[in-house]
């Protein structure tokens, strides 16, 4: 059946701060005794093949650098999610957007870039 992405690894200078930020951002919960976070059982993103493995999608882009895309839940807006993440400690990033952009680029407290997407 093949492989799927099981995790995204980000470098962190302060694991406690990073854990608090990403728990607040994604509602993931810490796996006891390990530096991993698991998605809540109520959330399971679809895979590109239509099979649901609880895995994140992999987007390949030759002009971009590694980052995470956070997709806004139905009923929420990009703007409201950006404000929520800023309150958790994210920072706005000076970015050049296309006229039809449907995302906002932020950085977590360690400077790792991520996008909030419609």
C-alpha cells in the first residue's frame, strides 16, 4: 500500500514553549514519555488517495521551502485563525503575496514558517 507522512519535525530552541504553542494551535496532545504530539481522535485529514490514514498531505513545490500548511476548519476564517495563532505566540512574517493569495504566512515562536490557508 505504500508509505504516508507520519510526522512533521520542527527544530525548537525551547521544547516546552514549542509544545505549548503547537498544542494551542492544533489541539494535538502530547504522547506520554516521548517528544511527539498526536492528533485528537476527532480529527483525521483525508489523504490524496481518498484513504484516511490520519496523515497530513505532502505538497511538493520547487520554488518554496519546507513549512507546514494549516488549513482553516469549515466555518472559520483565515483572519480569525491568524488572530488566534498570534495570541498563542506566532509572529507575522513580511511576505510578498500574489493578488489571489488565500493564505497568510506566520512563524512559530522558534521562527519556523507556516501558512494559514483557506
